[in-house]
C-alpha cells in the first residue's frame, strides 16, 4: 500500500467513483516524430510546475481510483468526475525519488477540462499531487499526445528543460547577489539568540576571499563576515551551513534578516553555497545566461 499522503484519507469514505467509461480504440504506435513537430510553447512552464511527468494510457473516463474526499478536504472543489480519468502508467520521465510510479499501476488524473479523448488514448501527462492512498490522484498541469514523439526523445527533452531550469535559477540567484566569491572559512561562532526547535539559530563565519566572480573586490579587509543558519531544526535544515576549513563559492546577500547588529553578509538559500570545483562552470554561466532548449526538434 502506498503512503497515505492526505489527511482526508484517514476518514472513512463510502462514495466511490463509478467504474465505467466509454470504450475506444487505442491509436496505433508511431516510432517517428510527426512532420513539422513542435513541443508546446509552454513546455518550460509545464516541466517547472510538475512533480511527475509520465506516459500513460487512459483506461476509464469519468472515474477515479480513490473514494471521493469529504467536502472539508477539497476546499477548492477540484474533485469533479466530469474531468477525471484513470490512467495506466506506461513509462515515467520525472518522479520524486521517494514517490516512484511503478509501471502498469492505475492512477487518477483530474484534468483541466473534460477529456476530449477516448479510452485508449496515450499521452504524456504533466501532473502535480492531489492525494495518495492505495493509488495516486493527480491534478493535471498539461498533456500532449504520446504519438507525436518517441518516449526516449520526449524524456531527453524534458531533462534538457530541467537542466535549463536549474541553471536559470542559479544564474538569477547569482545576479541578484551583492557579490559572488570563492572563499575559505577561517572561523565560526554562534550569535546571541534563543535556542529553539523551530526557529533559526544564527552563526557568523569569517571567510577569507580567494577570488571574486561577481561584484566588488574586498577593499578594507580580505575577510568577510558571513552569517548563516547553523542548526538542523526542521525549519531550516536545507539552509547552507559553514564549517571551519570549508572552501566554497558563496552567493552573498546583505544581512537584512537576522536582526543582529553590525554589517555582514548572509547566505540562506540552498543555492547560496556552491562547490569550489564548479568554479569554471559558474564563471561560464555568468558569462552566458542560460537559454531554453529548442522546441521545434524532438
């Protein structure tokens, strides 16, 4: 049994979606791209907003693999059998490591609109999470016909988009920083403040500047005070941590968050600490902003 990921699945539900759906004939397989093929213009947004991307075959229309949730558990009124289909998972291009989709399992998708296809339709579905019980219920972000391009080419294009999105996020973060440096941590100390289980615990490091990738070079001192969150509290475990002897590329922002006296820099986003061995790649990224992959080729 899969993980019960929504609270309302702990509540006894008796109303189950009907099993029926219109029958249809699956489209014939096609191993070559359609002439003049283009991916959707919004492919980058589709990938960016999807937790799972997979090829699926529609097995039922206006049906669901899970009971209808109680009204309080569906405040946005998304549950609508007119827009719901059951799909069999064929192949998966993107999935969270902890929430895999085994092939041939049956799951539900709440579409953006009532289906314009029949049972047997094979599509590439871009979806996000709605609920999970014995099966998944997803909400659609978008879809495209699976016969337009082979799965291997589709999955490769999706991964190209993922790489672009990762590079774009890092580029934007670097461009927004006050400066980007290569530095070595000389010392660390905890700053005054309460010790709690659910709030940040601020520390300050003295960082020797070995090089500047972006922004001004040091003028009065070769060391920068850099503040960071030093605990493993649940609120903050993804924030970067510094240790004596670390050498890293740091994206430094002015400290407007900690409330501590004195001027200092701050790192708090997971992207704010990068590996020193990635120096050449980050220099190249700063010199040539990333561009999305072309959408007019498979």
